[in-house]
């Protein structure tokens, strides 16, 4: 795991070691174990790394790494779990390795042997920058599900890239302007959909995508994986047989994510997903597994403490268990660091406890931790998804569009045009899916009111469906079973997971110099989940029916059958105190000094302080730190 940064010049700009080092040193938190820089003899290419040593701790595994003749040079952020198998194959093909067991060096020789097609052989998480000196091309690659981020910008006759936006901002000629289209979509999704960022001119590479940049600056981009293409739809198997497949894949995924030369632990909430990780991880271990949990200083109505459940599972697996209790003061004190680490708003308050649980693990000497992200999306785990399925079935009934439009008129007459029912009915009347993602902030009507008068005019004909439409087209072209549930999973795999949930855990864990791994998002398990019949996943209306069946007998029944709680933060209650005061101060300044939001509508949001106020607070703090 590392922080990577670099530059390709295709004009008069001369790359220097000092320039590259300035980029890479913004990423010290991602790599406290060492650093290096390489610049080509012609001063056209520069690569820099901050290293977090995890697999092969020797100097021979240091980056930027080259092949035998120096024609291929690599920067790599992530972990390749099948690197030992790749090494055997590559050595048999005649490649010579300098390191004992570096996964980075396996990628170098894999690219030398198979070119960009090598990405199909990598099992893991990765952001890659590969300089091919023979063809004079730079390749940027992001892993299949987007666990690791990669940003880039073209300006002043050069391409600059890095693991975080702050590396690009270390270039004094990088413009700092708000991408107003991205802002519009941020207000929908709590994040900016790739390839957009909130910085005009700075892009993030979408998951499962490569970008090729030639020495003259010309580019090509391609998608190299789609989970819908990978397997035939599974039919004719019993639920028990499907559950056995799931458990086998989970065991393999958790085992692979133990690959490390430093201590590995588990983020444990006591819910089904993290408990599954803990039990499967502990199986066969000689030493107690290290588990880490976050709780709060009270039992809040919006989020009762889960610590007792985490302790219950920790005892079950004989874990060495660690906890930290957070308060409102912890959140307020962390806000400046939160904004600094995120680069752009990822408006989910769960980012705060993710940082603190990562810091707790690091304090105990753990450098890698497994987390439960992805399970809900793959196995129908959210109660809100059950509601969306019911709404979609209702929308699919043969009701004339005219009747739906009449319903919209009635809701407008009742002054409910900003409500969720109005938005869902509006989508149905337009012939669009009801589900637009597992994390939605403001409706289209609310956004139009929130925007400043200038932006309201500029985006009068815009909706956030614009960024979902290409995903929908891919789904309709590829899905063997184009069910509403498979659409929900596929959409969140393409948007909410890579650009919100995985981005927040990457930024927060790496902010504490810790690598987070996500067993539920191994690409083999993702492919299996999308091949499962919808009827089996939703059997009896039970959330996570197949996953629960898979781990029955592995986990205690009371852990499996407890009501879903989710990992949350009691911001609803905290807004009634000092958090609300801080939010009003920051948003008042933001509205006075920028021309992005309508102050009167922001006041209406603050009159009912809930999570939607958190979304605006994150935006205001980001703007103040990075733009103003």
C-alpha cells in the first residue's frame, strides 16, 4: 500500500526530481515507511512514491520499480493477493525477480509479459501507473470495483496524477475552481460521480478503467471488466447450494486478504458482515485475531451503541478486542483533519468513526484491517431496498403516464413537490427507474431551490439521471436477468461503492497509515452475487437471505438474526448542540462569500437539522479550505 504521484510532460515543461518530490510528500500519511522518486533522463516523466510496507518489507520491494532493462517502470497502490502464483508463472516464462516476494514486482513482469491485459490476471485492489519506455506511453489503471482511487489532471502541457487530489494541488499551476456540474451531482449523491471531482479540470479514474496517455498527450480510455459479463446466470440450484457457493467464495476471499508481512486485524461492529469476517478470519489462526470497535458516549435514539454485540462476537472468536468511545467533541475536533484527508466532500458522517477505528488499530500495531463494505449491496441487505423494490413493482403496473402526471399535480397543489414520494412519482412518469442509488441527498426539486439563482439558470435542464444513464445502458445491454434488484446492485457497484463507501474508507484508513481490505468485494464474489437469481436473494422477503443461510452454523444464530442496525453516527442529536451552531456559522459564511447556494433555502434546511445539514457543512468546509 502506498501513496503514488507522477507527471508526464508533452510540451515545454521540464520534470525535475524536486517537482515530483513535492507531489509525493503531500502523501506522507499514506506511506510513512519510505519514499523515492524517479525521473527519466529526458525530463519527460517523473514518478514518486510514499511507501507503507506490507508485503515484502525489504528495500528490494521499493518503488518506483523497474523490470530487468528499465523499459517498464511502475507505481502501485494496493495489494495483489495472487502475486505468488503469478510469480511462479512469470519465472517459468524467463522473468528474473530481484525481490523475495514483492507483489509490486509481480505486476511489473506481468505487464512486460502480457501488456495491459495483465490486469485480468490480478486478484486484488490496485491503482497503477505504468510507464512503458519502449512505446513511450503512460498507463493509469484502477481496480475492478474501485477500492483504490486515482486522480489526474491535464494542464500546462502535462498530465499530473496521484492517489489523492492534494498531490495534484502541490503543482502551483493547477487551477483551483469549483466544477459546478459536479456540485450539482454532489447534492444528489453525497459524492461526485467519476470521472468528475469538485475541482474543475481534475478527474478521477472510474473503477475497472484504464487511461493510456501517449508521449504527445493523446489519450485513449477503456473499461476492462464488468461483473455482468463474467458468469452465466445460476439456475436450477437450491438455496442451500447457492449458499454453499457463497461461503466457499467468502472463505477464499478472507484467506487471501490475510496475505501480509505485518499484523492484520478486523473492524468489528457486531453486525452480520463484520462478524462473518471475524469468524472466517479466526478459523485456523494460532494467535487471537485483533478486533476493533467504535461506540458513542450515550445510547442515542438514532443510533444505539453496538459495543455489546461487538464484544459478543469477539468472545466467540477469542479475539484480542479493542474499543474507543467517541463524543461530539471528538467530531468537532476532527473536522479540519476530515476535510484535509477527504480532498473533496464525501458527505457521509461515518467517515469520522472510520478514521478513529483505523487510528485505534494502528495504535495497537495493526497495519492492515478487513472491513465489511459491499455485503449489503451484493446480498440485498438494506431495508430501504425492500421499499424501493415495492415502489418499482408499483411503478411497473400498467398505469397511464397521464395518471402519474395527475398525481404529480396533486402533490404540487399540496406543496409536497420537494418530498420523496413526489420525486419517485416524477421518475416513474418520465419512464425512469425509481432507484437512483443507495445514498441520495436532495431531490431534483430540492436541488433547484438550493442552487444560487445563477446556477439555477445554468442547470435548468439538468438532472442527475444524466450521469446514471450510461450505467443504465450498460446494464440493459449486459444483464441476463435485468431485474430491479440487479439494477440496484449494479448501480451501487458503479457509483455509491467506489465513489462514496470505498473512497471514505480509503481516505480515512490511509489518513491513519493503515490499509483497509474488503473481502466482500473480491471480484470473484461480486461476479457470483450478480449471477444469483433475484428470487433466491429475496426469498420470503428476508434481507440477506442467502448470506444468512451461508453462515448459519458458522456464526451464532442471535448474531445472524438480530435486526440490522448499520454503522452510523448520531448526528441528528449532535446537531441540536454545538454541531448545529458550528454548521450555521460555516454555512452563513459560505453563502455570503460564494455564489453557489441560495441562502434562504439553506436556512430552511438548517431549520430541520438532520443529515442533509451535514452534507452542506462538508461542502462549505471544503470550499473554505481548498477554494476560498
